[in-house]
């Protein structure tokens, strides 16, 4: 096992070694570790739904009725009416004819992408697509072309040059990019997919619950639901639950039931999770103001950090603050932790070398005082950096 030792030693020397840090407990915008409470700016629990009483009550009732696990895949005896109800409600929520549930966003992407592009086909993907989209593309054995991030001219150049050489073509993007917090030019992507006869698949993991009418996503906000062939989204981020879905036509979901290996060969998610997810959709409709409030706070947060001298990007609830080297990012994170804030650095290989960053994820439950205090801590860090 010397190769493993060498690999881990190299990661440690490069300040990119990953470790697990167990928490005592957590909630929206807060964690407790070894008895110490910290304000958490590294969670995807954007709306605080993970502790919403309606989600908890729905999960509790389903747990008592259905038990802990489902005991089988959906194609055996793990397929309950509750799963179908969630799919129907999700399809309606995303303005699509049908939806199919997967056990995670990773399962969805690695299961769906390979059945829409094979070895005689092409995949055109944004250079900053999520790792699960990249892995799905690799598994497909299709010819892969990366276009520069959100660069529609580059994408069209690739399509002009390469599209006609392949039987089918798939375009991949996120709507809200997880590491940069910026938004995809969805309308331009739709125009290009129509012009060059491609299938368009959009990952809405970080948009659902935040953008659009009642949190239906950025695709909904742009009025493009009918034009995006495959909408992938998750319940594990803003919606506070777990699992993922593909919203599409009935024809497509029937196809996935018969072809997506990550769906076919996975045990169905527990009904307690499914019930909580259903409750999350209902809360989106009854409490629609959380997303807009969060986006407004994020813009103010972005402005004050920029005024403090930090390089800040993004247009969403995700606020990347560029640090640079991994060693520096780790040191800054340690200083913030001492001040009571968990802001975990994002380092290579998740992001390119030299672009380590803090990825501030604002939560609806963060108080104004907590946000002001972390801003002040970042101002002090800026002076520390200059010193």
C-alpha cells in the first residue's frame, strides 16, 4: 500500500489533504463541535428547511407508518405511492410533464448522462460543471468538449466545428454554479441547443428554492421550463431534505426507468425522507419570501466584502471570496474559527490551482448580528493579509 501512503503524503504537502471533522450537532446556520458553538457559513441549508417543523413532522409521521427503510429498489417492492406523489408534485413544481426521483444529485447525473450520450455521440459541457456531471460524461464514453465558463461564443464555435460529426449531442451546465455562485446564460443555451439539435440538461441543485416563483428555480425565473429537456434538481440543499430528481417529459422518464443504472440498481429512499421532501415543496409555496430575502442579504454581503478589498464574485446566495493559495486559505479559516465562524476553504482539486477560496453560503436563519460580525472578521483578515 505504499502508493496510498505516497498519495496522502503528497496531498498533505500540497495543503489539499481532506479530513473529516465530526460535529456534535448542527442546525441552520450553526454547528456544535466538541461542545463549542460556531456560526456556520459552509452549509447548503440555505433556507433553514432542515429544521422546519413541518418537514420534521412529516418525516416523523411517515417513519411511524412505513418504518425505517424501503427494503428494495423501486422496480421490486420498494415502490410506494408516496414516491409517485412526490414525483407528481415535483413535475408540477418544475412545470414539466413528469419527474423521476434519484437517491442523490450524484446518482442522477451519473445515471442520466450516459443514457443520453454514448461512444458515437458528443457532450459539450461548461468547464465549471459539477464533478458528478463530469463523471457522468466520462462514464458515457462520448467525445467530450469543454467550453469556457459561460462563454456562448466558444460553445457555438465548438458546435459549428464538431456537432455534425456525431449522431447525438448533449449540452451540460449548472444554472447556479456551486463554486462560483454565478448564473448560466440559459436563454442563449436554449437558442444554441435548438439551432444545433442538441439535448440540454441543466443542474438546478443550487437554484431550486431560491430563484423563481415560489423557489421553482432559475429556469422558471427565465420562463424556459418547456425548452430545457432535462432539469436536474435536489432536495438536499435549500429544500432541507434529501435526494434528487429529473424533471422532463413522460417519454424521457419512462426511458430512464428502463435505462438509468443508478436508478434501477438502488434501494428506494425511505418514506420519511420522501414525506419531508413533499412538505418542503408545500413550504416553498406557503413561505415564498425566504429566497428573495436571502438573495437581498447576499448582495449586501457581497458589496461590503468587496468594499473591504476582497475579490468577490457571484450573483446568488453563494458568495466566493478569492484567497489564492491553499496554505493561506487554511490559515485564514483557522483564524475565523477562533473567532467563532466556520468558513471552510475550497481548495484544489475541487477548484483550479491558485484559486482557493472561501465559499460563503448564507442561510435564511443567520442573524444580522452574525453577518455583521463575520464581515468585521473579514475586514480584520484583510489587514492581516496586508501586514
